[in-house]
C-alpha cells in the first residue's frame, strides 16, 4: 500500500493506474495438452467445486478430521462425498418446488416415523407422524414412495 502514497499521504495516481492496468485479467496455463476453450471452461468450473465444498462445510458439517489411519480418512471423505451426492440429488428433485436442499431439510427436520412391533403375535406396523401440507409436498416431490405406509 505504501507504494501508492507519497510521504505526505497524497495518492500517487500514476502508480495506481499502472498497477490497475491488468486488473481483471487472468493467465491460465497448463502442462497437459488440451484445447484452450476446454482449459478455460475447466478453470471456471472450479466455481462448482468451491460451492460444493461450501455445502460440505455448511449443510453436511464437514469439519477438520482427526484421523491418522488412511482407511479412516478415506471412509470419512467417502461419507462426506455421499452426503454431498444426496444433497445434489435433493437439489435436482426439488427443482419443481424452487426449494434449496437446506430449506427442504429445515422444513422436514420434525418428521419422524413410529414403528410398532408385537413379537408375540408377529404384528408390526410403521407410520409417519402427521405431516404438514408443505412437508407432504416436499416428500412427494423427492419420491412418492416415501409417503407409502409400511405394514
């Protein structure tokens, strides 16, 4: 910052303009032989990956892991990947409702299922608790089978 100001605190406009000359430009280089258009597309696709990591940190609650065994690290990352895959599937299925996965999950957080089983008579039944209209609509949109009663 100091290079942009004189000793008396006045702004050096010529130095500032010279520094701004290449603002907004990017230089993309690669060691793999790919067409320029593909390299540029891949560079800008990184935004998708960055948003995925934001989702993993937010909704999925990915946190620093404290595993030292390779298998545990792999398992942890795999579980996070599956969680993100489920979020992506939710996003795809919820498009007709214009709801984000986070909004849908927030709406559905009170839903639960009650299971009753009488081992003596071999009778079992399960029921989803009473749903609000919005919860029912979300579940129908995700998959109609989620609303079928299991006996």
